[in-house]
C-alpha cells in the first residue's frame, strides 16, 4: 500500500492506494501525522480500504504533497555511504554523524526547489527516509528499533554547500534549512512491505544525466542501527523524519556542476517511487548575501 497526501500546500488530505484504486482516508484521520501513525493507523487504513469501508477518490490532476504532515523533527545522518564520505574529503565515520533540518523544509516530491539568493553551490542528495511510528527511547538493540519504524519514503536532502561548509563554523544545518530543501515522497510505504530498508536501488539524475546510482545495502549504518543509536541520546517521536544519508555522485564531488535555475532533478528508490523537481529562483529576495565572516566581534566559536 502507498500512503499519500493530495492537494494544494496547506490543504492536503490523506489517501491510500494499492496502485490501481485510491481511497480517501478522511473517514479515519484528518492527516497522516504522528498521532495516526502511533495508533497503528497504517494497518487500520489498509484493512478499511480492502474491506470497502473507504470512499474512492480520483487523484488525477491533484498535487502530490509530502506523504506525512509536517514532522516535529527532521534528523539527518551524514556521510553514511563510504564512497560519498571520501568524495566529500572524509574517511567513513565510526559513529553516526547527525545534523538537523528545519521541519518546514519538507515539501512535496514534485514541488520546485527554490535556489537561495546568489547561490552557486546548491546540491542534490537522494536519500532513503525513515518515518518513526512509535516513541523510541534508550532502545536495547537494532532489532528492537525496527518495530518503531512506520515506513519509508524518498527524500532529497538539498544542500547549499557554501553555507554548509564555509559559512557554517562547523554547523551543517546552516546549509540544509533553506525553504524547499527537503522534497519528500511521493509515497510512504509501510515498513512491513519494505523490511529493514536494505537492498533498494537508489539513484538521481539532473537534466536527464546520471548522477547517483547505488544501493541502500551500502549504508555504513543501516536504518535499524541508526534508530537504535539515535534513541540513546534523542527521544524519537511518532512522525519524526530521519534522512539516512546519500551515496556518491553529488555536486560536491567536483565531477558535476551544481544546480542552477531551470535544472530538473529526478531521483528515486526502488519500490518507493520517484520525484521530479525543477530549480527556480527564490522570489522577492534581497539581491546579495551578507559577506562571509569567520572572525571578529560577534562571532562565536562555541
């Protein structure tokens, strides 16, 4: 089953589809949010759809929104494919590298990516995203962690590399939290149908040209291991989104140009669907960015 949200931004409604028929979930829930996931909503929705208890809906012509309502946290794992770590200038990590994105970066899978003002280093990063289904804290093992994952989706961890690396003072989130920098979807696929998220081809293209092509089995830390380790220092809540890392083949490698206005980014993961976004300039913005400042009054190094 594929869980989706359809409609214009701020007015999306939840549906479930088996690939042929799409059913309206509003008799069960107002949205695909943490409360719904925590109440075993995905299983209940599937049972209701197959039992003929939900009205069908025609999705034709409707915008596809992110498949979950705005999460309270977007937690990201960096350098989680060995080849990508090396193309970024680092050796593979011995523990999970964690950073955060603002939850309002999450947009629909085919929504425009808005290029930050004057940006020349905006990058694409296809990632397997996991959505937490039940509260997880101080888990005892990766095996236990699997039971806390509601499902999986495709994410694009869009990154502005100058802000991430040169303007960051070590804080990657500066380059990760621009608006529209986390296209998500098109679907949320239940974990029961995906397993532990391994063995899935993951790929991206820019203007039809291949960029990334890998497999989620190459993750340094698998999804269950990530959730287990995160739970040792962060209480994970239903609806939280975890981006698990990207494979090699990004602009940061120096092998490809960064994104510019009019570029089309396509990416996908086997069984989880595809995205297609167009890069547009951010409307109504100042004409220039503030000068980079790395020292002097007012700059903290803590």
